[in-house]
C-alpha cells in the first residue's frame, strides 16, 4: 500500500511543480531522498522523480544536478534488475564526475557500472571495472569502495567457481567493510564467504557465516538479506543437516520476500523448497508448492519466473515417470514471450531431453541437448556445464553411442574433480563406467566404479540426519547395479555379494547403532563380508536370501554356512509385472484364491521346483529374507511355504543383532495399548480384545488409559522400561514422509499419534514389539534402504524382533492370530516360531484360509530369543467360555469385518 500511495503522490504532484522548485532543493538532499527510496524498495518513486527533474536540469545546463540524478537512477536500475537501462545513466554520471573532479561520485558510478556489466554477462569487463574501482579507491583512501571492489571481484570468481580465489578476495574485503560498519554490506559479504565454504565442502563453517549474515541483515534492517541468509542456511541443511529444518528455512525465506513485496525474490526459495521436497521423496507436496508458485507468477505477470517454475514442475513429472506431461511443460516454458536467461533455457532444454528419452524419442532428445549447449555458448557456468554433460551423456548412452558419451563425460569429470564438487562427480563416474562396460572395457569400468563407490561412501556419511542419509543411499542404486553386474560377468559372486552389503540398509544399521540422529561416522559400521557371515553368523540349517533389485536387473544370493548361489532376477519394472496378479488377488479376500500368481512369483525368485536355489530353501530349517525394491511388499510366508521366513533389512543387520543378543529377563514386563477407533470411526473391538486378553492371560501386563505423543509415554508408562511392546491400533502410513508414519490412539476427534521418527530416537530394551495395526511394515520404498517407517522405527530403537503387517488387516482375524501367537510364546516358542504357528492356525481354518488373512503378518529381525511371559492361572470354565466367544467371533467375522486401515 505504501508503494501505491507514494506513486500516487508523485503522479499527482510532480507534473504541476515547476523545474525551478527542484533546483531550489540541494542536490545532497535530493540524493539522500532518492537513496532512501532505493533502500526501502521504492524504485518506481525514484524513476518518477528523476524523469520529472532530469529534462529541466539538462535544459538549464545544471551539470551537477544532471550527474546526481543520472547516478541515482542508474544505481537504482541496476539494483532492481534493469542493468541495461542503468548502464547509460552510469556512464553519463561517471563522465560528469570525472570532468568535475567529484571522486566519491565517480567511485559510486564505477561500482554500479561494474555490477551492471556482471548482470549483463560481460564478466571480463566487469572484472576490469572492479579492478579500476579498487585502484582509484585505494588512491583516494576510500576504504568502503576498496572493500566493495574486492567483494565484487570475489563474486565474479565465485560465479566462475574459483572458490579459493573468491574466498581470498572476500576475506581481503572484510576489514574494509567492517570498518565502514555497514550491516547490509557485511551481510552480503558473509553470505558470499558462506557460499565459498559450502562450495568447498566446509559446510559447518559455511553455516556459521550464513548465521552471521542473518544477524548483520537483521541489525541493518535488511530483511531481504536476512531471507537470503535463511535460504542459504537451508541449503546447508539439505546437504549436511536436518531436511525438515531446510524445508522450514526455505519457507521462511520465501515468506519474508513475499511480506516485503519483493515478489520476484520469493521465487528462488520457493523453488528451492519444492526441490527439497522432491529430493526427500515427497513429489506430491513438491508439485503442490510449485503449482501454487505458478499461479502466483501468472497473477503478477512474472513471465521469466513462470518459465522457471514450469521447468521445476517438469522435473516433478519426470520423477513420477510422467514424460508426456514433463515435455509439455518444457515446451510451454520455451514458448514464453519473456526473454529467458540462458540458464533457464538450458534447464528447460535438458528437462525436455529427459522427457523425450522417456518417450523413446532419443534423436529428438539429442537435438534438445544441442540446443541447450547453444544457449550456454559464451557462458562460463560450472553448474550448467555439469548438468549439460550429464544430460548429453545420458541421451548418448540410451542411443548406444558410448564412445561419444565418454567424450562428453571425461572433460566434465576433470572439471568437477578440479573443483572438488562431489555431487557432480558421482553421476559422471557412474555414467562413464556404464559406457566403459558397454564398450567391453571391464577394467576401465571397474576403475571408475571404484572411484564412484569411494566418493559415495564419503558423501552419504556427511549428513547427520538419517532420513537424508537414506536419500543419499538410494542415489547409488545404478552404481551398485553396475558393480554387481561387472562382478557376475567375471564371474565372482563373492565380490558381488560383498558389494551388495556395502549398499543395502546402511542407514538402518547406523540408526540401530546410534540410536537416533547420533550416527557413527563412515567406517564404524562396516558391512559384513560373505566370509564373516558364513564363519561367524549363520548356523547349521540356516539359509539367507539376499535380494538386490536394480532398475534393469536384480540378483538373488542364496547363502548357507558352506555355499553361495547367485541367480539373476528381473529389474524393478519386471518385478512389478510379476507381482501385480498376486497383489490383485490379495486385495479380494472373498474371492477364491488362485495359487498360480504366487507360484509364478516364487519361480521367478528361486527358479522352478528342484532348481538349486529352490532345493536349498526347501531343505532349510530357518530362512532369512533380505528383500529389496517392490519385493519388500511380497508375502514371503506365502511364496516360500512351508518355510516360515523372517525378514531383515540386510545380512549386516543380522550379524549385528546376533552380536548384541542378550538373555531374556526371567519375567517379561508387557506394555499393551489399544486404539479405539479406525479412520472411519468404527470401533476396533478386536484391538481392545487383544489387550484385554493379554492382561487377563498374563502377569506383569500394563494397560494404560491414554497415550502422550511428545515423549512416547502412555498414561505414565514409558516404553523404555518394558520387555514386550504390544500396540493394537489404527496405523497411518505416510508414503511420502515415512518417518511421520504413526500409531494412532485416542479417538477420531482427538487422535494421539506416536510417530516412527520419535520411536527411532529412543533406546529401547524390549525383546519384542508387536505392531498389530495396518501396514505397519509398509511405506515408502527407498532403494537399498528398504521401507522406513513404523516397523523400522522399532528396529532402529534396538528391538531385535518386530511383528508387523504388510497391508490393512482384518480386525477379527488379527485378534485371533495374535491370541495364538501369545499362547505359543507362553509355551516357550521363540517369536519367529510362534508367528509361524499363528499363521498356520488361520491358514488351516476355512474361514480365514485366504492368504489375505495371514500372509501379511511378518517378523522383522532375528526372532530366536524366547520371551518369558508369566501366565496367570485361569479357571477351566473361563477358558471354555473364552473359546466359545472366540469361535463365535470368527463365525461372525464376514459380517463384522473392520480393517485397521488408514
């Protein structure tokens, strides 16, 4: 509103004021007024006043006033994105200042002229102008402009990715600017120093500089620079810290710019926010933010910002496999009537190339890459060059032109190595290895993969936040797919197995060792080797099935104490097709079950009956399964029957669980908590019956009346003090933010949530956790890391055996299965065997024989340690009455079915 009132004042008043009235105002006072408007983000007011005063000043021959007005308007135009218009004003002001010997004005003109040249892409000219500014300022003893010249030269070096040179110049500028005590200039300087430190990997040092920039910005009253610091700090969090804090920082930066009505400056943090959400595996939320940003840009006519946002939306579509939609967005961005910057044009072309590649239009994709290269001609932009090299090599590899792909990758990799930018080196190394392998140069491919693996292991260990490490882990799927394939071509299945262990479930193991966010540094949680697994972990009669699921091909490793078998498997898309018929049948429990779907999945995994892998599993006393990809959702109790498999995130986790196994307490303390309603407000009577039966059947059972979500405490009972945790409730699976998945207590109007991330940060002593809720073992699939969420949260907190579910379960059938499970535990059977017996009881009952009712219950962990429950003495008449009630419940189940679903 203040902008509008100011403009209205000048529109109404200025035209009626004679030029003589302006002349009566001292130039120094006018300059101060114009500078104040510039600082308060009122560029239109400056334009209006100068446009009214400049013609009469020229006509009167007032060279001093003309110089001042041209200088102030030129500085304002450069500051607010109109460098081309401001350059002419600044050159006129510089000439007049030099003619009159006005050194301070000449220094100001030189400073902004150098910035204008930079904005216009004339970097050499900008550097020469900053150098001239430094020379003149030193001669004049002007410390402020000496500092600004050094800062400007440093900023040019930073854009050229000479981070050491930029850091040196920024540091040299610092004492001059500190002496001038201009908080806004110091805020910009500390942001620049932070950028240099971040670009060289000194993330914590960078964060300290950004924090100081924020303090300086607040002290100088520059909320815009404060927003810049918040945006930069969020970028550090994305690399090293808490992704949630990064998202909050981007939102704060965006909101500050919007509050200040610096609309165009809100775009960068808004798009960064969406990119962060996309990288964290939340494409729907990222898309929603970008759609809102797109509306925002269109309402205000920001055509260039609109194009940028369309490109980011195309990236969301690409991540979701919506190639046609992504291509349409890119074409819309390229058709914009705005003068798009070269980086926008390049990003749009590269996203279009990826979309065309997904649509099997490789030649057109290559043409888009050529157009992207043309848009960057004459520019020296390291980031865009890396993106272009990655995009072109991706298209060339898809077209089978691997020698050309290597010719693109090699110089880009050299540049990335020289700049020590690991985030660009890693995909280039993997791309090069893929091409070397295709060219039958296995040794060269191995060298590149070795370098990529070392780099990945270093980089994935940098972030302290486990969720971010999971995302970093997933980035190496293609790297390890190539490594395993290369090892199997030799053939060297031992090397392939050992390589897979370096990839799978690393963050899960680190969470277990933590627990929580205090993760060990790289090397403190080494993955197990085949030799150690066979010599010290596996027992006679045990078989471990370890699956690696690549995008194009997977592998199954069948490990016993004495042998290793390896067989190829389909990639991710292939498994989706194999499992789709089975998943469709499991979703319809009232239809007859056709075993052919399960048989097809089993044969794809193990081979035909009698094959080496199938025979090994058939003769095993115990089977452990370490799934990957979509196989995390497969019901192995059905596929591997009559074996009763146990699930593990990785072979390394099994080794760790057995190494830390402790004897069970002589009498287990049980915490049993029931939810009361599902999401449709239906009573979970089966859940209440489970908990009531536990209290009635066993001693030392605590049944609290309420849950508190802030401390994972239940009516005064804290989970850390119990040996068995039983939660029978509604479950919420957050597929995009898996550590927000929750067990829900209370009622539908006042839900109380215990989230997976809160559980994972605890240090639990429990021997067993039973999550009798829907989909408690389900959630987002993170390549190599598994299924983060509820069940993983309890494993992370140190629980060695977790009973969970793969899909929304039937309330009545679940209650019965859990009853049999605890009876078997009380009889002395360990959790894995007890669950197997409970599944068998439901499978043998015609009312619940469909696999939907029993195959979704899984045990995660080792499962061999008995749980010593203390049964109560129950009168025989009461036992008979309970049996009658249980039978009646099962008979009535088809009518009263309720799922504990989300």
